[in-house]
């Protein structure tokens, strides 16, 4: 199946969450990363984890902590936005001038952006309908818009990217949904391993000698 045909197949409105999850898994198994990414993108857009209900029909409560402040929010989305706002306070220059750092935290896949100057810029050309729904984005205090149509894994990945640029250590922040999928647990494991390596590098770096 070529890319255009696969896109039509994925974006068929009859596709369920389970259909898209299975398609992404099959593509990974068959070593087709581009098609897997397309399926995962469609899954995130149609069924964002931030709004995924628990078994009793409520949003997923999420604990967020930034340094000494810790709050349990009613949803992943609320906790994500709260942390992003604190990260921006810690390192505002990422959005004050456009640079590689802005691209690093903002650019997603398939023409999608995680942060932009307007809601329309957050979404790809074939997903502009998402910009018409205010629950898919949030206006931040700095005037930028944050894309909130995200999976749990995407939310954690974006937070990890921003934290790395702001020189925040692993103990400085927490974003923990009280119900976590297997995919999110894998993302957490990668983050923890990366943080461990970074801390080891910091310990091994010795101040340069001065003449």
C-alpha cells in the first residue's frame, strides 16, 4: 500500500481507537516507521489521551510537581499546561526569539506543531478542523498557543524536551497520570534512563584548569 492510500485508510472515520492502535503496532512489527507514525498521529488527533476517560467515565487524575509546588489535577491536560507555564517562567527566552530551541520543543511530525502563534498553525493542513475546537489548544501567558490534542507519551516527551533546555533536573518536576498505559510507561523508562545518563555526565565533568 502506498502512502496516499494508507493515509485514506487511516483517516477513514469508521476507524476505532482499537483499529488505529492495531495498525500502528502492525507497522512497527513490519518495520514501517513512516506508516506507524501516520497511524499514531491519527490516533493522537482523534483520541487524545489527555481526555481519555477512566473506567468510571472520569478524566485521568494527574500529579504535577514543579520544585516545591505539587498539585493533583483532574486531568492530564490541566497538569500538562500548568507545568508548561512554569517551564516558560523558568526559561522564557525559548519563545522570545525563534531559534533551534523553539523548533526543538515546538515541531512535531506530519506538519504538526506543539506550540505556535495561532491555533491554525498547530495543526497540519489536513487537520485544520482541530483548530476550530477550543479544547484542542490553550493560550499561554506569553501569547503563544499550546497544542493540547496530545497523547500521554507526547505530553511527557514535550515536557522532557523543554526541561532539558531549561536545565531542570529529574527531581525538579513530575508529571504522573494516576493511570498509565504500557506505552507511557515505556516513555517514562526512556526518560529516566536518559536523565540518569545526563546526571552521570554532569558528575564526570570537571572544571577546566585555569592558568
